[in-house]
């Protein structure tokens, strides 16, 4: 597997955001200013009311150390940090955010629920039709029948695998695990997209394991 890019490395911490400032020591304007100063965000909410919208308050294009923060979003029930480095780095930033609230505001937040999401693109020689021998029979039948009808040759292959949880059983829908051919990329380029509700490191390990089984 040749990793082409980390598309998304997300860390979500679920807790009551109001508890970051339990004694009301900062006004909304002051809080926004301190977040901007600490992480150097280029774009921040323009007014305090924006932080109470359903889509959350978004802070864009910041940095902590060597890691660029694409987006930090505050919701009423948690924070989400997006980078393109790794979920490990995103978690460090999220934990730093909560840790500073403890130091400065006397917060006693205990983060007990976390969720990760990883997205990557990669190049591979894996053959998805080898997941099950009957898949190759189906592909051959489609190629033969469709090609005969349209007087044209076709290449038919499975384009992906998706694994998901039963989202009807929970209010929170975790990310899907998927491996699929890149949209609009010809098959011969062998480029794929994969997403997972896992750390970047674990995600890569599972994709490599899957690849080895289909080479």
C-alpha cells in the first residue's frame, strides 16, 4: 500500500461545553479571543451568538506546534478537532484545549467519551473481487451481457467495501469503515479512499491487512 494522503484526522470529545467555564469567569467575547490567541486561528466566529448554532462555532486554520489545525468546532455537547496529520495529533490538541480550561477557569471536566475518524487515500494492487469467488462470476456475467447488448467491451469490478454500525440503535452515529475506488479515477490507476472510526495508526494497519489478503 502506498499512502497518498491523510484526508482527515478527527478527534471528538463529548462533554457539556458550558462546564469548561463553571464559574462564568470569561465572557463569550473573551473566550473567543483567548482561543484565537492560543492557536492562532485565521478565522473565528464573528460574534458570540454564532457559538450557539446547531452547526457549532468553527475556528479555522490554526496551529499547535508543528501541527496545522484545519478546524476546531465547539458544540454544546463537545468539541471536534480536525487535522490532516493524524488522530493522535488531533487528540493532543483537543486535550490541550480542555486542559487549559482546567488551568485557567477551574474546570473539572472529565472527558469519558471520545470518537475518532480517519480518512486516507492510497494506491494499491489489491483486487476487491477476491473477497469472494462468486463476485468474479458476477463481474464476468455483467461484462459479457452488457458488452453484448451495447456492442462494447466493459470492465466490471466491485468498487468498495463498507462496514457500519446499526445507527438506529443510538443517537450518535460513528464513522463508517469503507474502502472504495476513488470517484472519477479510472480503474487502472488503482487509487482508493478509505474511512474508519479509528485512530490513523490502527486504520492504516487494518487497510494493510485487508490489502495483503487480496493481493
